[in-house]
């Protein structure tokens, strides 16, 4: 016979082994991710296997109410009756334990006041005593209860207490794990939903971008078409303008040459007639006086003829300057100030006669790579106008030629006189060929037209009349420091 202490130790060992096997079974179920009811049921069954005199029940607490998590050996009708009941100070063993957060031991369901509302459900199934312990989460919140039901009025044994000490944390782990999984699932679902929303937004954004891009392309195409149309119209206008200018030019040239050549023609016919008549009389005796008169007439006629032809030749010479021929204009590097001084020197006699003051405000450091001759010609034409149209009616007066850098690559020259100014209604015409307000005084109206052709066609700039000029006439010339390689057609 073995000593009593050996038997006790053996019993102890087998209990520990039982507890460990229960613990392992449940933890494994949790680890492999079994559903919660399945794990809790396993716990109850394992418990009941180790202690055949009890029936286990695990209730889960949700928002103040209790629901069965597992109770594999309790009658379904009983669990259904208990499901959804509120916790409280007198809510059976489980409802009260969950309410007060402590184990509740009812050894006589039939008479214990805590079971007043529930005993009618329990007694018909032979449930006489119930010991319920709260299940806590790791942070101390109550997750539910673990209860043992007995078929007789009694309390738990030491073994029961030990089993419950192990089982409640196991149930807590399983419940918490499930809740964490559920929270994680919800988080993932939320993430998936927000991803879907973002995806949808992206799609609608892409669609909008595609629509806008299409719209933009359409508008660009329309704009390009409109631009082409505009260019075509501009070219047509330009051609039409050229034709108008050309016909003005032809009319002007014809008008200018008509008088001297017409005179020359009339005169030459008269001279021929005189010669004819003289020849007929040459056979007959002739008086010396007739001879002298004939020679005098011839001489005078030839002089007038020569003068008319000289006028015609002079006018043809001026017409030649209208078309700026860059191939014969030489391009050089020169100091603007020196070119302006050359022009001023030419005008000294006229300036003195008109008692007019010429003021130069041209920096000495402006160096041009351009056409000096045509530039001086342009300045002369403008200066000539200032003296002949602006200042001719008054005594004294002044002209000022100034220059400055407009940008890093352009300069602005301004020729300002203090004369009578150009009437507003003719300002737009002064650059037209043959426009003059003094035709009867022998002016041909080509000076500013030539100046315009030089500036626009050769120097690569712009010439204009300052409409804001309050006193006299201001002519503004803006040209690049370096003239274009290929001059534009004027
Ligand atoms: N500084 C000025 N002051 C007043 N009127 C001017 C001035 N410059 C030009 N004009 C006006 O502009 C017209 C055109 O000038 P433009 O130099 O082209 O021709 P013109 O001087 O009349 O003739 P041309 O220069 O061929 O001898 C002039 O007839 C004159 O009416
Ligand atoms: Mg002129």
C-alpha cells in the first residue's frame, strides 16, 4: 500500500495536467482563429469533462445586457429565456456578478432573492445552485461571466475554484481576441470603403481632367483656326493696303511729272513749229531782225525746256529715295551722337536764318550697328519739316533732338519742335505718300513717307507722331541698337 502523501501528490499532479490540457486546448483554438462560440463551447466542454458534477455557462455582456456565448449542456429553452436580460443588483448569479464585478455564489436558487425573477426558468430543469464569476479584459473591463450550475444546493469545491481561476482568463482572452478581430475587420472594412471612395474620386477626377483636356484641345483648335483666319485677313488687308499705296504712288508720280513733262512737250512742239516756219522762209531774203528774234525765241524756249526737264529729273530723283534700297545702304558701327551732329550741322544756315535754337540731348555712349546714311536722311526729313512747317510762321522757336535707351536692345529718339503742331485730323495721313498740306508751295508730301520706309523697312523700328504732345510736334522713333540682318519690306 502506498503512503497517503504519495496518493495526494499524484492527485495533485494529475489536476495540474488536466488544467494544463484545458488551457492548451483553448489557447490553441484561439491561436488558430476558431470562431468565438466554438472556442467558448470547447472551454465549457473541457471544464465539464474534468468536473462531471457541473454544467458550465458563459454569458457575454453587451451594453448592459447578457447573451449566451456558450452553454452546451444547458437546455436551449433556459438559455433563450435568459438571453438579453439586463444586469443588475438582483439579476440571478450572472447578471449580479456582472453588475457588481465580483463572484456571486448562490447555493439555493429556489430561495435566494437574487434569483427571484429567474428561478422559474431554472428550477424546472433541475438547476439548484449557481456560482458565477466575472470575466475581465486585460484593462479590467467586464466582458461577461463564467458560471457553474449544480443539480443540488451547494457551493463550489476547491477544485471548481481552481478550474474557474484558470478558465475565466482563458475566456477573457478568447473574447478579447474576437473583439480585436472584429475591430480590426471593421477598420479594414472602413479602410476598404475609404479606398473605394478615393478610387471613385480619382476616377471622376480623371474623367473631369480628361473632359477638360478635351475641351482645352477643342478650344485650342478653334483658337488656331481663328488665328489662321486672322492671319489670312491680315495678309489680305496688307496686300490691299499695298495696292492702295501703290495706286496712290502712281497717281502721285503721274501728277508730279505731268506738269514739267507736259510743259516740255508743249514747248518742244512750239519750237518745232517755229523751226518749220523758219525753214520755209529761209529761201526768201531774211531780215537780220527776224534772224535775231528767231535765235532769241529758240534760246528762251530751250531754256524753259531744259528747266522743265530738270524739274522732272529732280522729282524722279526724289521718287527713287521713296523705295529704300538696303542693298546700296552700307551698314556700319557708329555713335548716334555723331550722326545727329552731322545732320544738325547741315541745318545750321537755315536755323540761323529762322533764328531757331537746336538743342541736342543725345548721350555719347549710344553705339549703333545700323545704317547711318538712311538714319541721317530720316532725321533730316523730320528736322526739315519742323523748320518748314512747324516753325516757319513764327520768329524764333526751338527744336530738341533727344535720345535714350528704351530697353537693353532698343533706343528711342525724339524730335520735338515748339511749332504750330500737326492738326489732329491729318496726323493719320502724314506718313502716306504724297500727303502734303502745302502742295501749292511746291512740296511733294514724300518726306515722312520716306522716313517711315527707312525706319520700318531698314532700321527695324517704328516711327510715330506723339499725339500727347501739347506744344508743337513730337516725332518718336524707336529702333534697335542692332538693325535686323534682313530688313522688313516697308
Ligand atoms: N513738324 C511739323 N509741324 C507741322 N506740320 C508738319 C510737321 N511735320 C509734318 N507736318 C505735316 O505733315 C505733312 C507731310 O509731311 P511730309 O514731310 O511727308 O511732306 P511735305 O513736307 O509736305 O513734303 P516734302 O517733305 O516731300 O517736301 C506736311 O505737309 C505737314 O502738313
Ligand atoms: Mg517734308
